[in-house]
C-alpha cells in the first residue's frame, strides 16, 4: 500500500506510512487539485449533475480521505511531532473550505443546476446532496458582502484553531497529572483488575507500586470503589479542574481565555449570517424548531426529574451518614456511596458484575448480536495497517459473505489518546460510475488497558457504551446513499443522530444479549440469571440524579450560547444549577474548561441532542420490545428505514417510516423511570 491511498476513498489509509512529514504536502496537493476543479467548472459552466456535482464530489472525497485519517491519528495517537502538523493542516483546511463555500459563482452554478428540469428527475439522494450543499454555502457566508464575507472566513479559521487548542489542553492536563501510590492500603476497596491496571500504568513509567491517572477507567475506579476518602477527593479535584485556573495544575493548561474567545466569535459569526445568536444558527440544521421549544423540553424533563433526584440524594445522604460514617456527603463521595447503597439495596456488586464481562467475551457476544439482529458478520483482518497494537480491523460482511463495509476498533485507554468514546468516518460510501467506495468507520472507546494477569473487565456501563457507539457505526456502515455529504451520519440532523446509538444501548438490558456477551474471566460461566435480575432491578437506580445532570449540561450549553445570562461560563453555570441541579460542586470546580463536546466537538448549542434523540430511540425500541427483543424482521426494517437512508430524507420521515407514527415522549419517561 502506498501513500497515494491516503487520498483514495476506495482504499484504506496506510497508517504505517502516515507520518507527520507527509501530511502537509499531501494536503496541499489535494487542496490544489480541488481549486483546479473549481476553476475549470467556472470556465466551462456545466449544467448537469455529472458535469458539475461529480467533479466537486471527487475532489472533496480526496480531501476527506486524507483528513479523516489525520484527524483520527490526532485523537488516538497524539505526539509532539503530529500536533503542530495537525494544527497547521486544520488551518489550511479551514481556509480552503471557507474559500470554497464563499465562492459565489460556484454557488450560482449549483443553484442553476437545482432549477433545471433534469434535476427534478434525479434520484432523491442526488437532489438532496446538491440542496444541502446550497444550504451549506449559504451558512458559509456566500451571500455576504465582501468585507463581511472576509470577516466570516477569519472567524471560521480562528474558531477551528481554538477548538484544536482546547482539545489539546484537555489532553495535556489529563496526561500530566498522576499520583504514585506505594502503600497498598491506599487502594483498599479496589478490585484485583483495577489494581492490575494501576500497576501496569506504574510499570509503563518505570515505577514500582501503582499509578493513578486521570484517564477515565482510573477516575471511575477511584471515585466508585476507593475506600480512602482523601484519595477520592484528590482525584475528583484534579479531574474537575483540568485545563483551568484551579487545582493542582492551576493556570498551566487554562482553557478559560479560549472559552471567552470562542463564545465571542460564535456570536459574531451568527450575527454576520443574520441569526440572533449561535443557538438560532445551530438550530437551522436540526430537528428542533427553535430555542424556546428546546428550553421547554428540557424544563419539562427537569420538572419531572428534579423531585425524584432530590429524594435520591436525601436517601444517599442518610445512608452515607448511618452506614458509612460520612456526615457531610461531598461530590467525591457520591459515586462511592452510591455504589455502596446499590450493593446494600440490590445486593448488586459492580465488581462482581465486571468479572463476567472480560473484553474478549464481550466482543464475541457483540459480534453475535450484529449477526442475529442485522445479518452482519465481522471477519478480522491481519493485513491492514494500524496505528497501535490495541487496534484491529474487520471486514463487514452480509450473510452471503459479501464485504460491504469495514470497521476499525480501538478500545483501550492509553497516554496520547483522547478520553471518551466515539465513532468517526474513515471512508464514506461513494458511487462514481462503476466504481464504488465502501463505507468504513472507526469505533473508539477507553476501556481499561490490557496487561497483567487479569484481562480488562468491563462494567455494564462499558457494555452499553460499546453498543452505543456501535449504533453510530451501523448508521454509517449500512447506508445505501451514494453521496458522502448525506450518507450515514453525515448531514443527519444532529439532534436525531443519537437515535441509532441510544436504541442499540437498550439491547444491553436484554437477558439473551448479556448472556452471550458474558463469561466469567475465571470460570467462563455466563452471567447468571440471579445477577441479571439484580442488574435489571437496579436499572433505574438514581436515574433522577443521572438525567438531572444531563439536563444541567444541556441547559448550560443552550443558555450560554443564547447569551441571555451573560458570557461568564461559571456564572451561567451557577444560575443553571440553581434552577435544575441537585448536586452542587465546590466553587473551585471548573466543569466548562474540559467540556470538549461543546468547545472542541460538534455539540455547541446542541448538547440537548442527547435527550431530544432519546425520545426517538426509546420510542423506536418499543417495536423490538413488542416483538420480544431481538427480532431479525424488525432489525431489517430499522436498517432499511433509518440506517440506510442517512440524511437523504428528514429524520422525522425515517422515524415515521419505521415506527408508523411520530415519536411520543412517554417512552423516554418510562426508560428513565420518570413515568
């Protein structure tokens, strides 16, 4: 495989040859190629889809093919050599995209194409692809006066740079802090698997004993199971003040100034386009009609959930005082006390549950679920270039053995890898004449790393995370749309994009599914019925606290971008918490400074999407419930009516085609235990 594969959507990225030195020259070449295509089109002024659209799509696909691989590396294999190259590449890419989407003559050609009689006879996906591009040109400032158009481009470039810097600061702050533990008593309450994880982290640094870090598996282990209250408090403080002016690294990676600048630029950008605020600009491409509708939705949920959350917190405080000797329950005690209460109430020990979910058993059952539900088979490949030994690649096949897609997996936490879990687009589905590029996705998680005598053991929540990201991947891999800008998750309304992912999560509560994904790491026995019953009984344990926290995040994001309560994120957050929160973090806590979803990701003025889409997912899953769970017929219908269509039609239309009606909120209330 050669470097030329970097820009070919029909070939996989050659990660073994993708070094920082080749990125910028290759990017410059494909950008120059696109510029030449645009110049030729403006000279020849074609009026057909094949003549105008397809050359643009080919040029864009070459850029996508390169940058999807570079962006992926930046997320999973950050390095001092890659970081400046990525930042400079993003700058050049944003400049190129701004130049393209502000090209008025090209925009006029697309508008003229959409008005031709032949255009009306095109397949729906082809028409929607062009119409979405016309909309994106408008939102890219193409209709602005020259001075305003130039300013809009400058803002887009600076925002891109700030987002990159924000994410890098969070990653640096995460990697920088650690606590070296040499006294085993400090780790009382932790499982053998967690201790092995900490021991492996210490060994990797040339240390004896154990090393506690700010990677998610480490944070969760300490805050949930560590009996030492002081250790929990130190980890909570280090995590809650990452990239801020507070905490052990105060000021070193501070994202505060970046947040202020990001907000100011987003407001200026929205006003240039004629929107009142960034929320109105964001909603222009989403299902929700306006900010008022979203605020009403969130506040209705809060009204139902907050009384439940308050009762849950009162119960937890009483339990902590009487059973744990904690008279002043603090935020760093909540997960620990909650786990102890759950064990007491349901006799459900998270450590006991995790023992049944070693990573290899989970993946075996996960593959079986895909086959039973959608007829999808995964075949591992050992001849594909990868970026790390943790990673793997699978051919995605139908029941006849035909490969129709590809899937990369990277499931374990490590230094230099962004936290969280996500799916991203490696290659889109693309048909160009007789040539077809198959869709390929990245599925990334941050489970405990391999190493030591105990295999990585997944919590039930980790299993749900895997299923969640699988839903996103299925949306991309199962598309039947040949136009990359509207295939799979691309172009899909952002407040509906969580429909497949959250629907797939619910299979993590199916007895047969969990049995097939389990196998005790010592005895190989599947999850016993008694333990499953306890897990199911505890499903909605502290669900009020959980959903109130999500409402807090969503409301904070929306109100902050509306600007009605000012621009200071900590002041806005306190006002929001006064309205909906139950748990109040200390004054020094700096949640916004590591809120990458809205400052370095795609959820700005759109974090509400998780809850909005959960209405669709919860209601949609009821079709499977009515059929008794895993049902291939309904799985095929979901694939055909939702996954296959991507953004070639509105998400509401796809939902109605699958469900037979519009979504109803009652299913969400039941799912969350609020009904």
